[in-house]
C-alpha cells in the first residue's frame, strides 16, 4: 500500500509539475562554452518533451541563470507554455563558435515555427550581450548576427512579461503571425560607453530593433522599449510569401513607453512583384523620450513591383526632446557601413545631401491625430513623396510643435508631393493642398 501511494504521489507530482530544463541536463551559473551548448539542447529537449507529453509547460526557474547557445529551430508546437522566470544569457565568450545553419547564418538564440497556442511568459530576462557583435559589424562591415527571439508562421501566440536586452541583432523577430498578443514586454539596449554612442550615431548599435512584426490580427500593449533602432517595425508581406499573411494588417499598438529608438515604424516597404502591403495599423497612446525618430513610415526604393502603405493611424503621441526627426514619412534612411544604401542621406537636408523619392510604393490614408512634439533640435519632420505617385489623403489633426529649443533650422516640415488636410495644428505642412478645411468623412 505504502509503495502504491508513493508511486501514485510520484506520478501525481510528475504530472502536475512543469518540465524544468534542469531535468533535461541544463546547468545554471556556469558560462563555459560546452555548458551553453548543453543548455540550448536541454531547452529544446524540454520543449519537445512538453509538446509530446501530457505536461505542456516548460520552466526556467526564477533565481537561476543559464548561459545558452541555440540548438536549432523548434517546429510544430501546439498548446504549450514556456515560463521564463530565470535569466538566459546568450553565450558570448572567446572560445568556441556560435552555431550556424546550413546557409552559414548564425542560429537565432530561440527560434520557433509553425505553432498553435504557444505562450511565452514570465518575469525573466534574456540578455544578448550584443556589444561585441555590434562592434564587429562596424569594424569589419560583415554582418552575421543572431536574434534573441525569432518566431514565425504561428497562430494564437501570447508573449508577456519577459525582458529582452542587448540583442546582437533584432530582439524579437515575429513573422507571419496570426492572432498574436504581446504585452507587458520590455526591450532594453545599454550602450555602456556613451562616447561610443555619440561617435557612431546614428548607426550604432545598428539593426537592434525591438520588435519586428509581420502578420494579421496583432495586438501589442504596454511595451517598454529603450533601443537605438526601430522600437517596433511593422513589416510588409506580399501574396504568396507566407501561410497566414498576404498583407500585414489589423495591428494595434498602444500604451507604451519608448526611449531613444528610431520610431514606431511602418516598413521599410520595398516594392514587390506580388505587392508588398501594410494596411490598417493603429499606433496610439505612446510616450517617446529623446527619440531619434518617433513617427517613421518608410517606403524603400526598388526597381520593379509595387507596394502599398494604407490606412495608418498615429494617435495621442507625446514626443519629448526628439534627437533627430519627430516625424519622417519618406524613403527609408539607411546607410550601413559596408552595406546597403537607399540613397537617402542621413545628412539630408544639408546642402549636397539628397533623399530621392521613388514612385513604386503608394502611401495613402495616413492620419496623425493629437500629437504633441516638445522641444527637439530639428524641424518637426519630413514628408517626401514622388511627383509621379504623390502621397494622398493625409490628415494632420491637432499636431502641435512646442518650445523648440534650437532655431537655426527651419521651423516647418520638409514636404513635397503630398495631398492632404491639416487642421487644429500650429505648424501646417506647406505642401498640403487643403489646409484648415474640413476633411472628408472617409478619413478617420
Ligand atoms: C492552449 O494551451 C494551454 C496549455 O497547454 C491549454 O491549457 C489551453 O487549453 C489551450 N487552449 C486551447 C484553445 O486549446
Ligand atoms: C506594464 O508592464 C510592466 C512590465 O513590463 C509591468 O510592471 C506593469 O505592471 C505593466 N503595466 C500595466 C498597466 O499593465
Ligand atoms: C493569399 O492569397 C492567395 C492567392 O490570392 C489566397 O489563395 C489565400 O487565401 C490568401 N491568404 C490569406 C491568408 O489571405
Ligand atoms: C483594423 O484593425 C483593427 C485592429 O487594430 C480591427 O479591430 C479592425 O476590425 C480592422 N478593420 C478592418 C476593416 O479589418
Ligand atoms: C494618451 O496617452 C497617454 C500615454 O502616453 C495616456 O496616459 C493617456 O490616457 C492617453 N489619452 C487618451 C485620451 O487616451
Ligand atoms: C521620382 O521618381 C522618378 C522615377 O524613379 C525619379 O526619376 C525622380 O527623380 C523622383 N523624384 C524625386 C523628387 O525624387
């Protein structure tokens, strides 16, 4: 009887207790390369085991720290919960190599695809130790870096509570997501030596986006992001590209705090033969402190195909002390060391520095409502479209610029080839065709 009871207790405990990565050989508190490899395998094995067994929860315990290297993409997960309450540190030592895939690209730290009903949550931290990776790109021009969290082709996903820090590349790269919620989520990039930051501004630490997202029916709220590239970048998708998404659409991002950052961004959107598309995106109730950019809509030039950016609403934004442009709607500014350039110079509009526009991506129905821009060292913004395919149906309603601290720069917007309406605003974009008039009902 005693044996039976304890056997029953045992199986009861086994069923009710979540699967801890320690049960799969993970070792906490040790930073050696072989431990990091082992911890990555333990994490994957715990998830695979949870996905096949009756216990559907994987735990990384609070108070423990695991150095980790990736053990490859996890596929086809259903009805799983991953609780990250401890700390995962992306291994960043000198000996050994970061694992790579068959294409030579380094593997992302956590990589998951084709899931239904996955939750990743907890009070834990994933620390990327990106500093050395960022320098390597700047010094060598070679760019092969991992993301911390890469999830794609998934439906019914919930990500909440966790903090991602100092990713070598993107913090969370989420693509082809259908029905996704991300909430109470933190991204933090430290640049420990501020001199480096000033020297390399605006390319350092480059491409460390907070969240990149493509998909449909997506809700982000209560994000706290401090970084030096897009805080959130809403990426286009095109017909035939993905399982769930032909056009990135129906996304709401709200109630969030951004420090530094290069914008709550749409794009970049390069033209595509199968129509690159982003539509019906709302970004509201956001507080920006010292952003490099805040509103950033960025078509990308291209040689063939088309794109569309339509029905975008930015509402109730506070933009304090912008370090560069509070608003930028125009060709994406990119010029990576040793890399790709769109021709749109970081030094625009200084004499001799251009930002050529491109007609292949249509930009229409863009509303900015209740936006307050305080101080800032530059003109409030740039609105640049091409004369052969002007931007249309823009509305600026109650977009105000206050207490600008530095005046040698022009006060107005740099604006060309935009058809739009402005009202209740203390600075009107001069190129808007209908200023101060009532705008039509079909504009929100
Ligand atoms: C989602 O997964 C969790 C964890 O396994 C489970 O409790 C829940 O019932 C699942 N939801 C649906 C709708 O299947
Ligand atoms: C927002 O998220 C943070 C964690 O990132 C949490 O501490 C805070 O309680 C959340 N606020 C709300 C209103 O949910
Ligand atoms: C995407 O487009 C293809 C081809 O037009 C269509 O068959 C498919 O249903 C579409 N998928 C979604 C998710 O809209
Ligand atoms: C636009 O997106 C919102 C979510 O932000 C959604 O509630 C709404 O139904 C979408 N509109 C259309 C026409 O799909
Ligand atoms: C505007 O956004 C701020 C957060 O930046 C929020 O506190 C405030 O309640 C929002 N106002 C409205 C009317 O939603
Ligand atoms: C508009 O696009 C055309 C075609 O690409 C290009 O030749 C022209 O320079 C562009 N205009 C501006 C103002 O950049």
